[in-house]
C-alpha cells in the first residue's frame, strides 16, 4: 500500500547557513492490513518521517528527496490541491498530544462533525449521527454528552479516543498514530492499543504506529523499523527484532526500560550498548548489575531499624462540589481518603496508581500546598498541620517536590542560574549571590550538566536536561525528603533511565529520602524499597516491590500488572 524510498529531509540551520539532516535515506513499506512500528528516541526522525507522508512538514523543510508512493502515486510530486484528496480521506493521523490537537473553544463533537462535513459533504444531521456512531465505535462513554463536551472536560484517554474518532471519520486506508499513548496510564494505554487493533481488524486498515517505547511497539506491530539519528538502523518482523536484536541501539532501547522481572542497581542506557566492548554480552551487562538477595535484605534491616522520618495518619483531603445559585456544597470529591503510612530515612517509598487516584493530591497535601481536610502529618516529630506560616516556610526547606512537567515549573523568563539561586535567596542561605552562584554551579555539575548552562533559558534544553534542572533546584536547599511527582513519565526510555540512575546516585551520596509517584508500575518497582498502590483516594496495598508484583493481594493491583506493556521484551 505504501512504499517510502530513500527519503531524505533537510532543514536550514539559521545560525551558520548550513543544512540539518533530519531524515537520511530512509526506506520502508507498509502492507495492507499490517502494522509497521517505528521506534526511536526524540529527535530520531520518526515524526518528521510521518509528517512527510501527510505533506504536513514545516515550509522550511524545502529540501526533500526520495519517493513516497501510496498506491503507486508519488505523494511528493502531486500538487497541494490533490494531496487534500488523500489527507484525511485515504491517510489519516492521530497526533501525539490530543489536548493541543483539539480546539479548546469548540466542543469535541463539533470538531469531528466538521471533519465529516468537509470531506464527505453530508448535511448537518447526518454528520452529527455519524459522529455519535464513531464515538460509540471508539468506546467513549455517554457519546451524546461527550459530543457537547469541551476538550478540557475529558480525561487524557477520552481525548485520545476523540482524536481516533476524528482520524477514522473518513474511513482511511492508512492510519498514522504518532505517540498516541505517551504519558497515559498503563491501563488506559492498554485499552487504546486494544481499541486500535480492534478497529484495524474490523476496518481492514493498515497502520504506522510511532513510539519511543519498544514495549508498546511489541504489543501492536507486525514489522518494526528502529530509527536512530535520522536513519533506520534495524528493520524486520517484530518477532525477530524482540527475540534477537542485532543493532546495539536496539539492544539498548530494550534493556534501558525498567523490567518488573529483575532488580538492577543501575539501569543500562543506550550509550552502554553503543560504546561497550563488543565481546561483552547483554546478559552479562545485566547480570553484573543486579542486586543480590543478601544486599536487599541488608538494606531493609538498616532502613527499618530507624525511626520514621514522616508519619501520615488518617490523612483526608476532600474537595467540595458546589451547586445551586448560592454555591452550596452538595457533595465532595474524596481525593485522599483516610490514608496512613510511614516513610523511613534514606528510603524510597513508591506510590503507584492511575490518573485521578489521588497520588498528586497526597504529595501536595504533605507539603500543605493543598490543605488537608483532616488527619495527622508528623515530620521529624513536628505536626505539619499545626505549624505557623513562618514555621511552615522553614520546614519546606527540608521537604522539596519535583513537579511532573519541568517546563511549566520553570519560569521561562529566568535563566537557569537565576532559577536555581532563587530558593537560596528566599531562605537567605549563604552570604551573597556570588557564593550562591558557586553552589549553583556545583549543583549543575552534580546532576550531569555544565557551568556553561548557567546563563541559558528553559526552552534551550531537552526534556531530560530540564528534568535534571528541576532536580538540581530541589537539591539546592539540601532537603531531607523529596517528593518526585511523575518526574519521568513523559521522557524517552533511555533519558528516563538516566534520570532514575541520577536519583539513586544522589540518594546514596546525600542520604536523601524519596516519595516517588508514578502511574508506571515497572518504574516504581525498579526504584522503590517499598511500594504503595493507590486507587480512588485509598491505599489498596503496601509492601516490598517483589511481593506486590509477584503476589498482588488487591484486584486493582492485578489489573495494573496485567496492563504493563512489553512482556514480549522481557527475555532481552
């Protein structure tokens, strides 16, 4: 159905008038009814390749060579008016971020209806009927209500289903899905993958599925193309690539994702495989890096012989639902409901659950960024809820938080040096800004950045670098406890591995204590000494990671484990 031949795409570099090669001599094909998975890290050229098929590239990409033949028609050679007959009708695309792809000022139903009216030229009533039928097909609850809902009123999974409905609205023969499950909960991710496979079978569609996660690709693809620095470095059937990967980059991608089946001291990163001795096997690299049972037991004895650093007793945080003309509270959202646990000095306590389970509210309640409704919070013998504003400010020096989105938690107008010096100034640490700058430069080096980064702004960094910056900011005040709120959820698997390794190294070096919040059970299991599973504001179970994973007591935990993608990759 589709054949891409020797595709080369270059963008002009405005700084030195040279050309940047984003895609370099890429060739692949997609058969009818089959799924091609394209996998690689951010910047590998995956999305640029898919955008070129739809002719949606930025106009600056003027130098495009090669062929993109769809049903023997070269899409690169036909005029703009004719490409519109293919775009949407025969080839449709699901974009990476549904919130930015949907117009916030129109209802979800109106946006899908518009696509149907534009391409199929049917009347309004028919377009509405077709939209509601599509919402049913993609298994959206209450389709009529969602038709009249705005994007911000839906969950991430529901918005993604609206995007799928829009892509399917004109019965395409080829569907391109660009990172459609990134940052979704594992259970929502699994339902989206199952839905796409179901629709592919029922409609006889072909699909190009793009992801940075080989675990996700293993669940859906028939063939896989692995991209690295604009080139395809490995291409073959999914079964062959997952069973016996040939290229070091593919081996690295498979190995650097935390596996629930093994406990590693340090996650491998792609560089380990690109740079390692060729005689060293992947199995040997992993085996020499695994925790022994004696090491695990010794650490537990040391940790739990200490007094708790933080004690949470029957913590409750409810939000009122107000209705009526007088704004009376008619009910409450029980975001955190009678939660109790302890955190020990030097421990990493993992907190896992789906979006909306109360994880983030719990973390913010501990810091009193959200005021709890009731319960006790005791940190180093002090009741946090009874502290005055002045005492609370002083206490926050000892408890820091790393927020989920590093970009939105950094002021775009402040350079990195100023952003890191700010907490030192607020708490009046060190005598002057000159000494504070020396502390900040040391922090940058400690998290794997350089002193040259001091004067740069947030937009000049990659996602992984920005995450390192907010970790450095959390460390600036030398805290005892850091709450990591989904701090690796949207990162490439190799960058995620680097950040997880950094957090563990800093813990060993500085004696830090973490509450590590994530929706990804594999990540939580890797980094945690104990893990808690949270659902609907309550703790379902708490225990050692291997016990919770291999012998889950709660049905909800069993569901989370069953939804982990990539069981086919665990043999690597």
